[in-house]
C-alpha cells in the first residue's frame, strides 16, 4: 500500500485491516492505521516510499542499465464427487429385502503446469540471469481525472505482463493476470479490508489477486502530471503480484506469522517484502527504457526521485517499509541490474533492509 511522501501535517493511529500500515488520506491529512495480522491471505500488501541525504554504498547510483486487462486466471484446485451405489436382493426369503449402500468419494484435480514454490531466499524466482524482458510501452498521456487515470493504468498492465510473464516462465513458475479495480469515494470494500472513511491508497490484495488503485489516494495535487511517479506506485503493487504467484508471499506471511507480526523480526520481514517489490518495480522501468516507447529519461528521473521520497520517515509508527535511503536504493538497484537475483532481499544483510 502506498504511503504519502513526507512530511504530512499530522498523523495518528486508527484500526483497519492491513499487513502493516494502511494510509487513509482525509482532507490532506495522513492517518495511519495499524492492524494485527490474524490470517495471512486476508491482508493487503502495501507500498510506501522520502529523500535520504546519502545513498547506500551497497547499491548502484543512477545510471541507465546496460544491458484492459482486468481479468485474471485461477490456480485453485477443483474437486468432484463420484457416487457408487450397490443394491442387494434376497429373493430366497418369503419376503424380498433390498438394501442400498451409497458411498461417496472425493477426487481432486490439480491443474497442469508450474506451481508456486513456498520458499523465500531459495525461491527459483531469484536468478542472476533472469530479468524482466524488454518491452515497448505506448501509454496514454497522464491526465488528472479518474477516468483518464483508469485508462492509463489499464494500458500499463499489459506492458507489465509482457515484461514479467516471460521471466516467470523462465523460472518455471506460474503466471496469470491480476485483477485491477478502481474504487472511488470514501466507503468501499475489498476481501483484504474495508474503507469506511477517508481514502486508501494503492494496494495489492492476495486474497483475490487484485491491484486496487483508488484515484483519491494518488495525491495528484502533489504529483501533478509526473507519470513516472504513478507508474512507480503501480509497478510496486505488481511486484507484490509476482511475489504471490511465485510462492514468496505465502512463505513470507507464514514466516512473519511465526515471528510475530509486530516483533522486531516480523517488521524486518515486512521491510524485506516491501523493498523487494520496490526492486521488482525498478526492473520493469529498465525493461521499458530498453524497449523505448513511453519510458523516456523524464519518466525514469521521476521514478527514481520518487523512490527516495518515501519510506519509514514517520515517527512513532512501526518501521515496516524501510528507510527512505533503502526504499529508493532498492528500486534503483532493480533498475540498474534488471535481474531477479540482485532483488533477493531475503538473502540481504539486515543492515541493507533497515
């Protein structure tokens, strides 16, 4: 889920259903809600991003890398019932007795094809040679109104898929299109939570594999027509979709549940997940720049600057996204390398995901 750039005028806490921090924008004021994780599949994965004074020495600085689709498939198993009826008759007796015995057995059918791998650092998704495929994205110009924004993100989704679906195939992992919804107003529902006041920002719901992009949460007055900022938000949420399809997201939630949601270890796991989605987002920008089209230098600069303008800058709230320095650096790291291996935050040192 998206977090507004610093500094907000004020912040406070309130309950909602989210994996860590869900941002509600009420009359321009950021209201942060903290929720307990009860079950892993009913919580959204979120985005947050702020300008550090220095960049991490472990990550590359900016340089160009050298090197409507609203439907989604289903990977669930299907079950069918088969019934066997046995009838017996005793005709030798003065009276005829017929007995009927019915047994029901349940059979399961598992779809053919790749399956998610329940693993973190050693997930087959991560490879030194696998990256997002180059793609030419021809996107409409950003216009600041709900209908145009919906058209913009709807056009961007196939471009994300063309870059990432081949990478998933090379890793031997499943891929299907995420859902894409554009809720409006201050009251609406998703399987991962309900908005009852203010406005939620972007988030990915693993329960129904859907990306939610509420227009009211995009801070368009601050971000203007900088399409690179909106694409960075969108690609981050798509990065959570890649985590979900690979099995990383389930493995993460199981590990965090065991560690304790708001424990030091649990919050570090949250940062690893969010920083990885940032890195995956940066990979897509590299693939788009290499393919030409809408990814010009201006869009790239907007994306990179925005990454360093977000993160755990607020005081008094759990540090579940990573410092602004690391939030921007991991996105830049993905952009510079365009390989899934370097985005393996699960194998990174704790100091690099603080």
